[in-house]
């Protein structure tokens, strides 16, 4: 059947027609031949019966009178019949009386005797009068000889089947010829008539193949018949019409959609350009506003550091300076929070990890919040594990931001009781816990508290702030692959747990240095010349006020061009380079300086908080970067790093070890004092 399934339809039709015709013709011919042969055999039996009757009548006298010669003479006439091979006459008692064999050759065999015995048995039991039996090559016939209604003997005749076999062979040959001729005619007719079925089929198939190949749904099948094939062609044409109509509509929809897509793409491109422009404008605005805010704050916070060192200020003046310092730091924190949120939303927040002293880091945080807790008259409990590492790897700026945000909130929202600052080490992780007994957070606010601009409590009781601290803290922790958890009960307090992954570099203890206590330095080359390049006079004045009392000689330049000239003329030992200046900015000035001074330390100072500025400064040739407002301690740490200084701290030096002012400087200070030029003295 698998082979038949692969044959074409026209050949299948031919095979079906030919096989059907062959079967029908074969059955008909077989039935005809079988009927004809049956009739022929019956006629042979009938002929032998007539012959037996004739021989029996002629042999009656011989049997009665026991004259076998008479019977032999009668039988001798059978020689003319070539089919008769044996004739035997038996007496009534069954004794053989006369025998005739063709060509005089006795042909009496065992089967003759067997046949005669069977006849006598059947004749006696069933009164059988005539008996015949066909063999493959002969016919035996037996019947009684009756004279005057009395059985006087039995005649046995045997005839060969030569004539019958010839007739059978001839009939078979005719049947075979008829079948072959019929099959030939059937094949010819099948080849002709199959076209009636296959022609419309192949017409339909050809059209289907063309439609499938070319996707041309305008083609139609030519209807050539009105039968089922014709109906199928009509339905196929209807289907093509529907597809063509749908394709026309679809193409129209596609064109409309393409127009819409083009329109939307153009709109999206415009919106994208606008968004990019807005983003760039936002970045530029943030950079500029950061610079504009931090620049005056640098002067404000810088001078508070200078004034705090003045021993002549009374307590009220010191408190006023503290207010100025706290207000400036608060404003700086707000600016940093807003900028950090913008960075996070833009996906530009960068984690800059470095090795740092973790215990010294914690000490600075602790000292800061001890004072704040003392001012609010609440207990500040510190619980540090004994196995904390000394040196770890992380972003100190972001870590400090996380610690300060959590501890500031705890102290801010705790009016009485305790704030616990707990640090433990669990395997390679650092666990930070800040536990307070403050106002707590309502359960329904536990999730929203980490969203931007969200604050807990009712409007009247909310503390001042932007509501950005916890949101930024959570995002910073996530950026550092850490986790933060919060448990809080309204009216009872809160418990923040932060898990940080800080790779541990060393567990060995390290000596902590406090540069803020420095009052001078020891050096074989004295004094060091420091070039301050900044377009803002307040910034230059602040650095002059910080560094001059420590024994440094300060050179000032208000732009990069002047700074480049002073570098070539004065050969400073270190340069503090502002990045944004008129005429020539700090990056260009640094590149020019590096052509002649490969090893001169240059520290970039900028009010911009974007990491790109830090990278650009390092690429231009700066050795390090410091944020504005400048932190005095960090600045002195950089001086120690690049100038290899040995600091002199308060309480460990004699007066003679302090730097001695030059005579020219003493004369100049005296003149300024006499005329009351305070600004000149400070400068």
C-alpha cells in the first residue's frame, strides 16, 4: 500500500481499471470454461452410456448362449472409436466373460478390478444401475446388461480423456487470449477515460502550485467540467477571491500601519531627541547647580573650619559658627541627596571601591554621632564586635552616606531613650544594626518608607527633610550587593539591619593618625610652595587660611593660563587645580603642565559630583581628586601622601619647632594691622 500511495492518480486509475477488468474477465472466463467443461464431461458420460447400451444389446445372445466369439465380433467394431481403450463383459455372477483392449494390448490393471468391485458393492447396497468415475487421464463407465428386464451381465468401458484434455487446453488458451486482449483494451480505455478525471485535477493542481509559488491570488482555475471536480474548482476560486480581497485589505492595513509606524517613529525620534536633550540639559543643570551651590559652600564651610581654630572667640561666637557649619552641612547633604537620586534614576550611580581602614572609618562616624546624641541628651550605645577587620575593600563615600543616613534618622526621631550603633562580623559579611527607641513606623508604612520623598508619621509631626535618605540608602545598599531589613513598632522604635559584603583585606591593627590636630610639619625643604588655581577668590582665601598657618607658601592663580605661567616661573611643590575656570580650564592647564612636569603632584578640586569629572581629571594628568567643599582632614591626608610630610601635632612640639615667619612677611602684617586691613591680614 505504501508503494501504491506514491503512484500518481492517473496511474492509480489505470491500475484500478485494469485490475477490475482483469478480475471480471477472469471470473467470467473461468465460469464459462468450467461450465463448458462440465457439459463436455456430461456428454462424454452420456455417449459411453449409449455405447454401453448398444454393446449390451448386441452381447445379450452371446451371454445367454455362452458364445464369446459372437460378443468379440461385436466388440471388434469399437476399434473405430479411438477414445475407447478397454471393454469387458462380465457374467451375472461377476465373472469376466469377454475383454477388449485397444490395439490388442491387455490394459487390465488393478484399478479396473477396484472399479468393478466398487460398482458391485454399490449395486447391491444402493441398487446403483450406472456408475462412472473420472480420473486424470481416463473415464471408467459400468452398467448392467438387461435382457427382457433381467440382468444377465455387466459391461465395463474405459475411455481416455485425450479429446477432453485437448478441449480443455484449447479453451484455456482462448480464455488467456481473451483476457490479454481485454486487458490491452482496458489499458487503452483507461488511458483515455482517466483524463476525464485527471485533467480537471491537474488543472486545479497546477493553479494551486502557481498560487503557492508566486503568491498571486488573482489566478483562477478554468472550470472544464460540471461534476464534483467542477464544484471543487468553484469553491477553490471562491477561496482565492476571499484571500485576494483579504490581501488587498491587509496590504492597505499594512501601508496604513507603516505610515503610522513612520509617524510614530518620527514622533518617538523627536521625543527621544527631546528626552536626550532634556537629559543632557538636566545633567548640565545638575552639574552647574552643583558647582554653583558647592562653590559658596566651600567658602562657608571652609571658613567655619578656620574660625573654629581661633582661640579668641567666645562661646556665643563659637555657637554661631557651629550653627553656620551645621546649616551648610545640611544644605550640602540635601544637594548630595538630590544629585544621588538623579544619578540612580539615570542608572549612572558608580561604586568606587578602594582599600580603607574600617576601624578608623567607624571611629569617625562614632565621634560625629556621639556629639549629636549628646546635644539631644539621649544615650548613644556603641557595640562593636572584637573580630572586626582592620582593612576592607569598599566605597567609603557611599558607606559613610549609608551609615550617616541611618544614624541621623535614628537620632532625629528619638526624643528620649537610646540609639544603639551595632557592628558585627558574620563570616565574610559586615552586619550593621541601628536600633532606636524613637517614634517608630506604622506597619502600613514599612514598605513605602523606602520610596523617594516619603516620610513616616502625620504631616504635623514629620521632621524636616527631603524624604530621600532611606530611598537613597536602600538603592546604595542594593548597588553594593547588600541587603537591608526593617522592623518597627509604632511608638516603640525601629531596628534597621544592613548586611554588607566588604572583602576583608587585613585583620592586623593599624595606627590611626588624626591630621586634624596638625599644627605644622617637618621638612628639609621648607616651606613647601603650594599653587592654588581657582577662579573663585573665596576658595583661594579659604585654602590660604588653612595652609599658611601650617607653614606652606601659597601661590594663587585665578585661571589655568595664569596657573601655567606661575608653574613655569615659581616651580611649586604641589598644585590644587580647580576644573571649571574661564580662559583656560583646569584640564587643559594640567595637560600643558604635564608636558614639562611629569612628577609634579596635581590635585583636582571640583564642586561637580559626577564621576566623569573625576575620570577626566585623572586622564588629563591629575594625581588625585577632592570634592568641594574641601574637607581639611582629607586635604592634609593627600599632602601627606604626595609630599611625604611628617606632621607636627599640638601638644608634642616646642615653640622653637614652629615655623618662623620671614622678616618681609612680618613687616607686611604690621603695616596691614596699622591701617586696619583685616582682609589683607587674613589673606
